[in-house]
C-alpha cells in the first residue's frame, strides 16, 4: 500500500521474485499487489496497525480475506518472516 504521489517501493519490488522462489514458485499460495490509498476500502485503512499511510510503503498480508500481518516500511527481513509465518501449506 502506498500513497499515489509516492509510487511503488522500488527497493522492495526487486525482492518479490526472491520471495516467490523461496515460498511459492507457481503462484499457488501467494500473490503481490500494489495499491494506492484511493483504492483501499475504508475498513482496511481504518484498521491499519501503524496508522494512516505516510511516505513509507506498507505491506499487509491477507489470507482468505483476513488480515494476518502488517509491515511498516521497506523491511525485507520482516516481510520474509511474516510470509514464512502465515503462508499456507500446499495441503491447505
């Protein structure tokens, strides 16, 4: 999630391929989406753990429509740990 004037986080975008290779090479268990604030439903915006969006990117993990985790800022290690914790097994 990001503000429209900020654009996507180029620093993190280059790491998505590494995360796919580590966790889900065939797009079965996870996908990445980029969205600006104007397209985020109000119930999600109002429930953000770190408050309103700012110039830092925000990564929010959902599983079957339920929010599982939120990472504030471009922290690859925290994003990787959150995915590892919440990604469903292939049997799920």
